[in-house]
C-alpha cells in the first residue's frame, strides 16, 4: 500500500495513526495503544471521532485477529475516552466498519471501564458496590457508564453520516467527503511496524536478592513516560512481570531482555494501561504465557481478549496458561508464595504479595477515606482491617500515587504510614516530575521512573559466559542443542558490537558465512526499503546465507546499541550438522512460500521445519482413522486426500493439516483421512506438536487444521 502523503486535511502520526480535519471535527483513524500520548506529543487534542480498522482477514498473518495486528490492538480507545470525558466533559464517537465490531467494542469497554456486566461474574455484590463507590462521579451522582462517555456506531448501519461529512469504506480504504467533495482517502490496511513513543533507558542491572526493574512508572496520560509495569527478580531466577505495558516486546528488547525469559505474568486488573501489552506477549512473545490473577479477573480477561481478537473465549483460553490467585487462597508456584487482596479501585483489582514484594495494583489507599467508607456502611470492619494490613511486613512495596478519585493521593502522613510497613516504598503510576520525598523519608521512599532499579539484599553475582548461554537457550533454534553443546557454543562464539544506527548487513550483499544471535539491543529488519520487523535478544540472524551462501535477503540495522553473538562458519557447520539444518532447509523454504507463515522470520520457519518429516504416500493410504488414538499429525504438501467424519470432503490445498489437534491433546482422531492420489505429506509427532504449541501458540490459529 502506498504511503499517505500529509495534506492540510490529513495529519500522519506514527503507528498508522491519521487525523483527518473536517467541518464535523477531527477524525482519528486507527487507535493503537497510547494513541493519546502520540496525539499529545504532536500537539493535538483528543478528536471528537475515532474510526477503527476492519477486522484482520482470517489467517492473514501471525498475531493478527479481529482488531489486533501483529499483537497490537488498534482499538485501544480507553484513554481517549477518559481524556475527553473527564478532561473536557465531552463524549466521543467511536466508528467501526461493521455492527458486529461495534457490539464487540461495547463489551470490551464495559469490562475494562465498569467491570463485568453480569452480577454472577463478581466475587460478591460487596465488591461491585465498592468499585462503584470508588468510581463515583459527582456531576452524575453515580459511577459513569460506557454510554455516558461514548457513542459507538458502525459504517454499515449509517455511522459514517456526520451531516455534511460522509465516511464510507470500500476498496480497502476509508473515503471522506465534505459537501460531496472528496477530501481524504485513508488505507484500511495496517502496514507499519508499531513502535512506542518512548522506551526505558538501559541501565546496568546489578542483581540482589530482590531486584525490581521498572519498564515504566508513569500513567496512561503522560506522553513523556511509560505506564507502570515492572520486572521482579528473586536471586538469580528468571523475572516475574507485573502488568503488561504497551509495546512490551520492544521495550523488553531495549532492556536486553526477551519475552522468553519471563517466568510468570501477574495481572492486577484490566484497565487498558495495565494489559495493553498482553495480546502482543501472548500472540508474538515466542513463549506460552503463564498468567497469574484472580478468577473473576481471568474470566473477564477471556471476554476482553475474545471480543478484541474476534475469537471464542474458549479458544482464547487455549493460548496461555492460567493460575488462580484469589484473595484468601494463597498460590504456591515455581518456588513463589503468592497472596492477594482485592484492592480499592474502580474495577476488580488485586493487590499482590510474593516472596517479600508487595504491589498495590492501582489501589486507592487513604486511611481517613477508608474509615469514612466504613462509617457510611460501604466497608465492613473485616474489610477495613484487611486493607489496612495489605502491605504489612513486605520488603519492597510498589504503590500507586496517581491521585484523583480512583488512585492514591500521596501526602507526607500517608508516605510515613506506608513506609513503616516495608523496608522500601516505591511510588509509581504518576507523571509528576516535581514530586520530592522529604529528607526524613528519603532512605525508605523513592519514585519509580522508566528504567528505575531498586534492590534489597546481598548482590547476586553473574558472569558474561552465563549470559551468553542464556541467550542461546532462549533462541528456539539453538535451544534444541544439549546443554553441554550450548555451553561450548557460548564459550566459542564472539561478541560483535554495533552502535545505534549502524548498518549490520545490507540486502543483496554476500553472506559472510556466519550466523548470529542478538545478545543485547534491537535490530531492525528492512526489506525493499520497508521496515518489516524489530528483533531483540534471542533472535537468530544469517542462517540462510550461512547454510547455502545466498546473498542477504534483508538489510539489518542496529536500532539501539547492539551486541551480536557471532558463530563462525566452521562452528556453524558443526552445529548445523547436529541439528539437521541442511535437511530442513527445503522444508523451511516451502513454509516461506505460504502466505501466512511467509511473514515470519526465516529462522522461525527453519525451527518449525525441523519438527516435520516428509513422506511420499501412495493413493489409498489411510493417514488417520477416526476413533484410533492419535500420536501424529499431518500437513499436505502435494496431492489430494478425502476426509470423513461429521462431514465429508476432499482437499488438494497445500498447507491443509489433519489430525494435529487430536495428536496435541492425546485424543482419538476425529476423522478418517485417505489419500486419493499419490501424495507428499509431512508428519509431526505429538511431542513436537507440544513444543510447537508452547513456543508458537498463536500459529495454530493460522494453520488450516481440519480435524
């Protein structure tokens, strides 16, 4: 799609955001996460109208479903709504191409702004009443609803009729007319690779017994800061992630981390700024997410992701693992002891304690106000005591200080009170740059900004060799090697460094015969002058050229300061022989030709190809027999097959898959598949399917799986 040229009518912002100026008011097209911040950073006010994209075509590209493209939700409108309603006392109008999208968007906003709509989805009526009390808005005399703040319409039911301004959708574009004259044509296809407005500066991470590293410490309105999201390291374990800020994968990469290094993900609540990065992590993180939250929040999350991705909640539930952390029911997992309390907030929220770290999860904590709620019958004595004690005895407490009706407003008295309950009090969720801590509290209280690090306890020493080993371990291709071989690889590889902006390799250049793995920093991949992806730690580069001597198929640029682990030709030849890379090359190339999978990095396709075994089968051969226990799935490469079960059919489409779901789940085959002609098929065993599902959970949704 040809890029839009800015005009006096059309303003082009990053991440495929457009603002069209009309007599009906400004109209924003597309709304990726942090759209409000991008608008404010460019001197624009939130528009009166927001036009959202059509759903991603089924199977179009990995990580793309419904409103989501490559893991990024382009219907992230919550903070645009807040800025207009609370900041300017105005409602905005959200416009979707279809009525079905409009209905889904309403469900999403209901869940994230007001909480579950059905009473039985709350843990009790007391929490619903408590949230409504926190969200009380004096001008309305009650908590605002979605209908108070926003109008949702669809183009297909007349939603593009803005009087003298008309919006239509056809030929894969939005067309704007004013008084019958064309004024703008905006492509409906999302083409750019989304990038954050800001990233946390990388800082030396000296690990202690407990170490917190903040990806961000601000709120959803601050264009100069990143919303609160942090990593917790205990001793030398892999980190836990608390909440998921937008553009999470690239923000982790700038800190020298891969999503594959995250152990558990703790979600406090479903406000957009706390889960904006979760779809990206689940769909494109390269590792099956293990999520910890309370069951009511989890059920709500399934509904939110379901309407966001246009998938049934049951299908969404298969994309990640869930571990319940309900108040009053501790969770012991991976050596961690979790407890939770329902926090005082406008939607169901948990404050979490784990191994000496406390996180309030946007709790509004004001003891005088809590006492008032108790005296007026909104809090029981037991609930009041529970809230007063939520942080007692933790080593480090991360606490909201965002101010306003639904967040904590810091006062010297409050800070003194909270700081006596933990060794360190870390204040977060604020954009206040002028906030200072008194000398009396300075040794116990600090404010978290982007990249902030706080630690307690003895230093946990690390070494570069172990870090190299970890980089190879989180690279799916080299993780296949035995531990001893990865240790040897870490010892024998060489570190090559590039400053930000330097070209690492150019498209069309001869290969140097080496393979590389990103050790630190972010590498931009450019094909034909178009940026196609950004890769961080644990991603491998150059295998194709190293295997067959082919010229570079892309240009690689250091997007930040970068360190690569260089694997010399002799060393790579040995590793390639151990893994069988040469034999898998043709299979990887075949996958590359498939419209959906071809958009993945070639190293990913090579990794997938290693798990398939090619077979030539004669006409009449039965591949699967309904009712038999399954251990093998099949992918049709060439030929024609017949399948029968609840429905009969034939297939000669390359890429159709049979028996994979049954093999993955250890269930009997649900259909019989017979070759009608001589065929070429690839088989994959259940153990390999399980690895596939753990490493690339979203790809199953893009394969044409029949039975």
